[in-house]
């Protein structure tokens, strides 16, 4: 940049000197040359600035290249170390390869007997393996069969469990119904006993048996010997029982007539003990229904003759016990019967 300034000053000075001592034509020529020099100077300035920029870029690239060279030198050293390591590894592998070749050669040059022995062992091992594979397949088949049977059993157990749960629910329901029925029977016995309090022990007894209430009426309270007409005391006892039966519409009533085992002499309408027992039961049924609100459909009359004695002794006392009429009161079991029918 300083050189360019010196050059410009020199040209100016030269132009002044020349213009003072040269003709006008030459002066003009000098001025033209000076103009060209100015233009050249400007061009040189631009080129100089461009060259300076280019120089800076080259310096930057040079630094980058130097760094790359340094990296390449470092990589070269590292690769050299790796190459040496690989050479050592290659020598070691070559040595091992030679050893293996020697071992292979020794094996290949072994005796035929040793080879046959190895082959025999191999054959035996293969046969043993085949046997084990066959056994394994059989075990797998059996396992699949047992798995199938287990699944079927689990399905059956599931259904059985459901059925058992359903049955248990029904049994529980039946037990509850029976418990209510037993409670009703106990309550009924007390009501009947209270209603017939004045007659108990006087030819009349009230008992519970098999979930039923039995009102047992001796012959001496109800009938004269050989008769089926109810005495006044018997009618009174029955009439005291009627209100209880009217207030318990869920109670079925069975009237059974019983005789002793002595042969009944046929007379009039009565042919034998069968006739007598039936007539006595029917007479009591009529008294219970007369003037009462008891549903006749609830009552059954039956004669059992001498075939259901309470005392088997062949004595007069035993025969007196057997000559009786029983009013059997049974709670209706409609709910229980419905459950049994559903099952």
C-alpha cells in the first residue's frame, strides 16, 4: 500500500517537471499516460485487496490442512500400533493353526480300531437318542391325553359344583321350610293342648310324632262299646277343637278310627271292625264340620280297623288303648312339594 503511494507521488512530480519543460503535445501525452497509470493503480489496489482476502482464506485452509495432517499422523501412529498388534495376533493364530493341523493329522493318522470304536459309540449314542426321542413322544402323547382328560374333568367338576350349589340352595330352602313347619307344629300342639286342657288325661291326649300333632281320643270318651254315635263329652271336646282348626287353614286334618282285635259281631249296618272304624271316623268329621267354617277339602276320614295297634299285648288294658280315634293335624307342605317337583 505504501509503495503505491510513493509511485503516485513520483508520477505527479514527474508530470510537473515535464510540463514545465516540454511542449504541449508531449504534455498531453504525459497526462494520458498519467491517467492510464491512475487506472492501473486503481486496478492494482483492487487486485491487492482481493489477493489479501485470498491469502487469508489460504492461511485458514492451511491451518485446517495442518490439523488434518496432524490427525493423519496420529492415525498413522495408531494404525501402526494396531498393525503391529494384528501381526502379533496373526503369528499367534498361525501358531495355533499349525498346532491344530498337527492334532488333526494325529487324529487322521489314528488306528482304524480307534475310529471304529468312535463310530460304534456314535451309533450307540444315536440309537439311545432315538429311544429317548420315542419315549419323549410317547410321554408327550400321554401328557396331551391327560391334559384333555383334565380339561374334561375340570369342566365336569365346574358343572358338578354348579349343580351342588344349586342343590345346596334347594336343600337350605327345604330345611328352612321344614324348620318353619316344625315351629308351626310345636305352636299348633300348644294351641290344641290349651284348647283341650280340661280333657287331657281324661281319655284324651295331645302328642307330636313325625312332624304331626296327634289328638288321640279314647273309646270311653267318645263312644259306647260297638257304637259309632259320639257321646256328649266327646262332642264337647270336638267343639272346643273346632275354633283352633278354623284359625289354622294351612293345616290338613285326617281322622282315623281304630278298633281292637276282637271280632266284631255283624249287626245292622256294621259288618265288622272295618265298618266300625270308618263309621266312627266319619261321625267325628261330621261334628267338626257342622256349623263351622272348616273347608271340607282339608279333612279326610279313614278306618284302620285293628291293624295299627298302639299296644300289642293280648290283654284287656292293651285292647282298651287300641280302641281309639285319632285326629292327625299336618301342616301343608306345598312349598316343599313344589321344590321336590321342580327337582
